[in-house]
C-alpha cells in the first residue's frame, strides 16, 4: 500500500507538477481512501522521499555495530548506505533529482533530510571522540565534510542521468575526506595530542625510509606537501 | 518601518509563540497596514531573521574583494561576518536561538539560510580552485567544514547565553579547519600536485630545523602526528 501510494504520487508529480497535484488526486489514482495516504505519509513531500526513514534507521544500526572501526571510515561507509538507496533505482532517483531542482518545497525538505543524516553521523563521531580535545567540534566538522563529499559524488552521478558508476564518484569524493581526516586510533580525525608510535620505529621494521628537513616554524600544509611529494602522493 | 515590524513581530513571538501569532497581530502591534508587512517580509519566518539577506550580500561583496588572499582564510573571514551580525545584538540573538529550537518551521528556515551561506562560500572557492584537480569537490567540502565549524562556535556562544567571548569560540573552531585545509597558494586546500617550495630551502634561511624519519608506506596521519609532536603543536 505504501509503495502503491508513493508510485501513484510520483507519477502524478511528473505528469502534472508537484504543486498542482493534490492528495485527493493521489488517492484517486491509487484507488484508496484519503486517510490511507496520511497513515503512511505526513505530507506530500514525504511521499517523494519514501525511503529516507528506513535508510536513517539502517545508518543508525550500521553505526551501532561499527564501534571497533576507524571512526572516519565508519561514517564514510555509513554515508554509502544513502548512495546505495539511490543507486538501487537509478531511473526513479534521476527523475526525482530533476523534480527536486524545480520545486523549492522539495529542496527545503531535502535539506532537512540531509541534516538528519549529518546529525546521525556527528552523533556517532561525538561518542567516539568523547573526552578528547575538541571532540564535539571535530565530530561536527567531519560529519559535514563527509556529507558534502558524499553529496558531491551523488550529484555527479545523478547529473550524468545515472549513466556512470555511482560507487566510483562517491568513493573518490569520500577518499578526499579520509585522506585529510582519516585515522586509525589517531590522526587529524582521531585523538589529538596523543603521542603516536614514533614513525622511526616503524621505519626500522619496514626498511624503506624518507628524511624530511623542515624549519620549526614551517606552516603545516607546507610540511605535508613536502611529505606527500616524497611519498609519491603529491 | 522594517525594523519596527521585525521588533513587533519578535516581541509577539516571545509573548504568544510563533505559531499563535498572525501577521494581523504583528501589523496591529506595529500600527501599520497588512500590506506593509509583506512589502518587507515574504513570510513570518523572514521577520525572525531580518538581517540574513544583508549579511549574505555583505559576504558576497567581501569575497568579491578578497581575490588575492588564501582561499580558505578568505572564506573563514567571510563566515565571521555572520558571527558579527549575531554578536552585534546578543540579547536578541540568544532569545531567537531559544525560539528557533522550539519551532520546527524556524529550524527549517534556518537550514535554508545556512545553505545559502554555504553555497556562497563554495561558489567563491570553486572559482578560486577552477582548473585544479577536484576543485569543485574541494570547494564544497571546505565550505561545509567552514560552516560547520563556524556554527559550532556560534552555538557554543549562544548556549552560554551570550556571556562568553563570541569571537574566541568561532576563532577556535575555524582554526581547526584552517589547520587542516588552510593553505597559501598550495596545501591540502590549495593546488594539489603543485610542487611547493622545498621546505629545506626555508630551513637554510630560518636556521632552526627538525628532521623526521618515516617509512615510505606510513599513513599520512601518522607522519603528520609525528611532525605536530616535533613542532610542539601536538
């Protein structure tokens, strides 16, 4: 019933426009009573995005089970659940993307949904960073960066009309965030001020080493660029 | 007239609640006709946030004049314009923050406003990163991180009831983003793959140097932590 209503609603939105379609039109098309609609959807907007509640629940469940992983990797993987929901139905997702661009009310609704995902990711990170310096701040900044990267990749795919590989665009975008914020137990996204195992100890075990000479007052980006260049990642 | 209407509206929202206050109530309190309200504000929500349009215009103007600066520093400074708007009227800002927490429609409106700021910052960064690898992606991720950091600092101040130093909280939060993404012409936020001036050249000029030994396969966060530790920033 829920799917029948969502499908009837979406077909009417495409045929007549979102604003021009009433709930009465939708229930008539679906062949059910008016109260049935509101049993499943609080508003017309909700019928356009019928799967976000389930996806948010999946994300929460995923993160609840992800406690032992790198926090930034965990939220990146959690964000991929959203991509998979879109990728499961490319034609619908692309049509909805185009519809949403045209209807301000749907864009606003979508912002609220995106914010709920972001809060879910931030809540997980906040718990993981609890008791560390700036834990809450880092949680919010990283969650926002993950969501922005995910949505950049998702939009790239949607704009391609669903033609390209959806995973590739999102993996690439999330890779940028993990490169900057990613961590094992530490890193920029991890526990600041906690001493890591000295790199030189690893070097002894792994053999191959690089040597970097830097002035004490050098800005961090400059040092990092030198390292990336030396590591062949630049 | 605009200010009189906004003040009358806000006083009524505090006294009676946002939903319970009509536009007729507002114009009666302000002593003007109904059409005057809609001349200044498209909706009741707009009257709660009367200064964002001006602030967005100020932000755009600021960024238009900021072309020669470090892009990440420029968007951080642009974000501070929002803080200053809030800090110019602490009592109003704190009351509005509390009101917004209670009214879902205002939270949604606020999300739209935040999104407009984010798009303004991202647009500036996109132009600055034009033609560089992943320029659009980095622009969106950094804009989201700046907005999240700014809002974290702003909320810290609002939750303190406007008691603490507003600049301090936001400066600290934006500092985290600049530390990670900040750049001169290069850096993680700058032009990736463009060789920086070798750090060792600076070292010769500035005298004081550190030496880091790292395995070629070491993850970047581990190397960075070692450097931060050596530079006394860890």
